[in-house]
């Protein structure tokens, strides 16, 4: 009986660690992007993320529009550098909530499926 309990505990542990990988990668990617691209005077704290999800509702024209809006962003530099574009059919999306001084902000990030680059973001 102890053997079965041990096997169940091991399986649950493996599944728990396996499911954390993509979420952690997405959070790390977004935090690095924020650090590199936020304006000098902006220092976010208390950063929280929603669970990652996928979307197929964002096409090339939406990405172009989001990037155009991003040039006028209040909290980010206007010269954000994105990785070279590649065709995509599906993106990963996550929202981040953070504080700057006493104000709370929310941004939405669109990431590639490999979780290696930020495709676009939107200040909410």
C-alpha cells in the first residue's frame, strides 16, 4: 500500500513541476522586457501575473496597431525593439499587474508560442 501512495505522490509532484515551466518562462520573459523597456523613472514593484493562455484572435494588423499605440505609451520607452517578425497562427497572452509608487497598473503581453520573445504589449 505504501508503494502505491509513493507512486501517486511522485506522479503528482512531476505533474506539478512540469506545469510550472511555461508559466515561469512567460513571467521571466515579461519581467525582462519590462526591465529593459520601461522608462528610467518607472520602477515597478509587486508584480503579479495571470495564468498564461493562448489566442488566435490576434492577427498581423492587430499587432501593427498595438505596436503603433506602444510608441505613445506612458510607462514604456517609445523606441521598444521587437525581435524580427515571423508568421504566427497562435500567441500566448498574459496580463501583468504591478505598482509604481502608489498607483496600480495593468498591461497585456502577447508572446510567441516558444516563449522566447514579446510580440506586442498593451497598456490597459
